[in-house]
């Protein structure tokens, strides 16, 4: 029985860098959403729920 073909190390490293880039991009988008101000109209609507 033959073993699974080995991957070149370069591909694994580039995939890792690619995943890291995606993770950084997602963190950045999330942080911008968290930092965004809540529009006054939305705060007004939320206040009416009380």
C-alpha cells in the first residue's frame, strides 16, 4: 500500500499565510462594525421600546 503523496512545503506555508490573511480581514471588518456609531434614529426607536 502506498502512502499519501506528500505536499510541497511551500504550498502548506502559502495556505497558512492565506488563512492568516483571511482571519485578519475578518477581524478588521468585525472591529469596524463594533466601532460604528448607532444612528440616532435607531436609538430613538430602541428608546420607544422601554
